[in-house]
C-alpha cells in the first residue's frame, strides 16, 4: 500500500507562531500548487494557534497535516489527513527520541494510530531552535547522516526520513548521501530554500522538499517558484 507522500514533491510548512506577509492569506498559500500543507513549529506552539491555522487551511482543497511538537498541542479534527510526529534520531536528549512519544499514548482518548506517522528527523543546523531544544549533535558528516537514514529505515521501519537544516541551506553532499541510503523510506528535506534554484538543487536529492520560512517572509509568488522547481526536478 502506497503512502500519500510517495507522490509528493513539495510540502508547505506553516508555523502558527509566525505572521503572514501583509495582504497574504492562508488560502493564497494553499493555492500555490504545493502537494500538502503541514502545520507545526518548534517554539510558541499552542492548541489554540494550531487550531486557528488548521481551520483556515481546511477550507481549501489541499491535503492537511499537523506536526505537533508535543502531545498537548494535538488538534483532533477530521479536517486533518493525519499527524506527522517527529522523533529526532541525533538528539542529545533521549526525551526527543522516545520519552516525548510515550506521553502520546497517555493523551485523553485513544491515539489515532491510523492517521499517525513518525518522521525520523536528522537535525543539522546547530543554530536552529529545534537543535537547541533537542540538544542535537549536528557535527555529522555525510556518512553519519547516511548511517542514521539507514537505521531509521532498516532498524526502526520509519516511512519518512527528514534531513532538517532549519534556517540554512544544507550541504548537497549530505542530502545526496541520505537519499542514496534509503530504498523504501521517503526522504524529506527542509531548510534554507529561498528560490527556484535552491529548491531545484535539493529536490534533485530528496523525494520531497519542505518549504516553511519563505511563506512567512516572502509570500505566495516565492513559494510558487519552489513548487515549480520541485516538480521540474
């Protein structure tokens, strides 16, 4: 059985803690041609601001997912196709590998397992909030990242491996090594995609590129360029 992301090239990730450019709506961003919208962020996440963005995007015909940073911000709604839950494979704190996740099974009501998928994150920018929060070891070479990608797929059965440079454009050699290391898993890449060229570069090595800050900083046309590049690659 195929997963939805098997056919994706581009995800637009919207951060509920960040504003949109003046005059831009969530509807405008949903109409950029992206394959899916992912709602999530590292800092400032609440159930209320998550809900606001999800409800705004739910009015439009694009697959919608939540990436909750912790169980307390999970939004239970049929508007979501599902939940993409990070587990940080190179976290220095085990809390972000398994400890946070055991709390998921304690949320009120049963976890919606049918719509929940883990993302095996490999965090690479030491300056990023997610690296600080998870105490990630970002001093990794291409061979290290390839090894993490391999164990994520082969030992832990992860459907998604996510190389995350959050805030900076990644090393092409590293992303290529991760792509070569996985066979069945889908490789996501995120970080520093600002235009057609950077999107095209990373989309040559990753199955799916994730564009986030660009939507909040530049708006619709800039995001649309990256969608075009992902499809061209």
